[in-house]
């Protein structure tokens, strides 16, 4: 099973110790059954009491050791898996993450890892139950070879029948897991598109009945079929157990000579085995669901690892000096709006210098945001190269190159802590900027933590601007930053903040539709469906 393999990767030595102690616990349980049989048969002695007590204590202690080790290993495995998956996402190219989709990533991080975390704790108990079953079977084999052969054959038939049903159950769990990605996508549509859904009743009803309800129904049906198949497997397993006891009691003695003491020992032991065997059957559906989650996590991990970037932490010197940033014959493409079509950005040949204020303009879908991601190193050109002071930007130095930029995208994310800041008097500097951005009455910063981020979108963008200013990097990029600002602060942004950054020697890229401010730029680059329509210097 993939879940067991996950534990083995965490520590095969500890797993081996846990399995050994589990087997000892199972053997002790089997020996206790043998002692009970001896006592019932009238072969009890005074020494047998101490032997019984010793075995009971040994079974308890070894069972605890096995369970404690496996509990630790299972939680450690989930912990490492979460970190590994998160690290894989953080080190993957942005374009690859966009192709995978936020819904798929969230489903893996939350549903799959959550399912694994909630299920993996049963493995210690499952291992102890298996050890008890194995120990009791070994004990039964010593009583009568002929009877054991019949019991073993019947058990093999039981396991084969149950395994056939469980295999079908696993397939339905896999289908349910695939449907989960679509369900998460619809859940995101509810949260992200709630305003649009509320304002259009027909759209809301159609989305609910034709998208969400269909996906939820498919997920429910797959899970129902899987769980019902598992229930049938458990029922058949229990039925076959009772049939085996009936065989031993009523049929086998007519064909095979067997003493009453051996027969009673078999009946007692098999009756005892029904509990651990039933536990195993009941826990297998959860294990199979966890296996489906592990498969999904591993596929995601392999996909992420196949294009992982160098995520070594890189810090710029306090004053990062540069003279020329150049895009040389750069081309980048990605799927277009129509099937089998590609949007091609480029060929781009652009040069930038310190202290420039550059406006990137053009209609929607012209490639402005894609150009921003190319300039900042988030997208990798399919051909051509980006050079900083003549140095080509490659996989080896792309992380270093990105550290030159402070960026606020239109779909920015605002952290509630000022992470990665090494500024002296961070709170004091933040307070000064808050006053400058007219946020000092709404937000405070204490020990690098923002008192709130629950503000209007325009005010949240000013908080993002606070972070960018505190980073104090040589190149700034603002993607439609002013679109959510009131006229007063929009004027401040274009006429005061941008010129101030330019005077400090910063290169500033501004993606904007505010044509009445275009004259303030040193340079305007207009894109039209991926091509540079003009690159114009303002007088």
C-alpha cells in the first residue's frame, strides 16, 4: 500500500521495530488464547497464573511500543509531506502553477493531505490487529495440520473475495478523488464570484444546477458506490467467518477425526479473531481512500519537481547597482482564448535604465501583465534572453534576479505580517509610510504585524505599497495599482509618489489605463495583442 510505503520512507528502521514489537504483541495474544484453552481443558497450574500475567503485560507493553512508534511515524510522515508539497509549490515556475490551477492545488493541500492525516492514525491499530491475526494463525497451525489446512483454504477464499470487492471500491474512490478537483473549482466560483452570482438569478440557478450540483452529485455517487462496495465486502467477510465456524462445528468432524479439545480451541480462537479481522475490514476503506490521496499527492509532487526552480534564499547587497536591463529577441506564448490557439508575446527587444518611469499601456488582453511577469522573471522566455548588465538570466541566477523587484500585481496578496524585512526600526518606518498613505488612522504596525487587513480594496493596495516601500528595491512595478484609488489619492500616486521614486533612482514600471497621466512618463510602451505597437519617449 502507498500509505505503508510513505511510512517506510519516513524511517524503515522505526517501522521495522514497530512491526517486530507488533508481532510480539500478536504472538503474546495468541499464546494467551492457548493458555485459556489449557485452563478450560483442566490443565491449569499455579505457575500458569504468573505466566498468563507476564504474557498479558508483555502484550500490552509491546502493543504500546508498536503503536507509539507508528503514531509518531505517521504524523512525522504527514508533516514532511505537507512541507515537501508546499516547498514544491513555492519552487515551481509560475506558469506551471497557473496551468495546474488553484483549485487542484488547494484540493491536494487541503482535502488530500487532510484525508491522509485523518486516516493514517489507524495504521498503528491496523498493524497490531494484523499481528494478532498472524499470531493466532501460527498457534492454530500447531494444533492440527489437517484442520488448519481447511481453515487456511477458507481464509484464502475469504480474502480473495473481499480483495476483489475492495479493488472495485478503490477504483470508485479514485474517480471520486478526480471529481473532487472539479468540486473545489466550483466552491471557488462561489466565493470568488459571489457578487456576480447574486446579481444574476438565472446565472446563479444555472451554475448551481448544471455545475455545482452535477459535480457534487457525481462525487457523492462515486463515494456511495465505493463505501457500499466496502460494506458488502465487510458483510461477506463476516458471513464467510461464520460459515467457517459452521464448517468446523458441523461438517468437518464427519470427515476428519478431530478431538473435542482441538475443536474447541479452534472455535475459541476464531471467535476471538473475528474482532481484529472485522477491524481490519472496517479500516481498509479509509486506507484505500488515503491511498488515492497519496497517489494524487505523489503525482502532484512529481509534476512540480519536474520543473522545480532554484529556491535558495538570496539577498541583494544594500545598494544594488545596475546600468541596463535588456529583453533581447524575447518570445513567450501560452494557450489563447480559442481552442488550439496560442497567444504569442513578442518578439520583444527592449532596454531599460535606472531612474526611468515607464508606462506599459494597451487594451485588455494585449499582453501587459505577461510582459510584467517576463520582466520580473516570473515567466521564462521560450526564446530570446533577458540580460542584466549583459549577464544572461538563467535558471542558476533567476532567483537572484527577481530580488531586484518590488511588485504589486492587480491580483496581489496581502500578508498580515511584514515578512522578510531586515529594516532597523521597522515599526517606526512603517508608521511614517502609513501617515504618508493616509492609513495611520486605520492600521497600526507592532512587531512587524499589521493590526488589520480588512479594508477597502484601495486601502489594501496602499498597504501593499507600504510593503513595497519597506523592501526598497531598485526596480518597482505597479499593475493597475491606481484603478481602485479615489481621485485624490490617484493624483497623489501619479504626481507625487512616482516622481519621488524616480528621484531616488528607482526604475518604475506602471501598467495603466489612466491616459490623462501618460504624459508624466519618461517613456510609454504600447502593446497590441502581444506586439509592441510603439515605444515612445515623452518630451
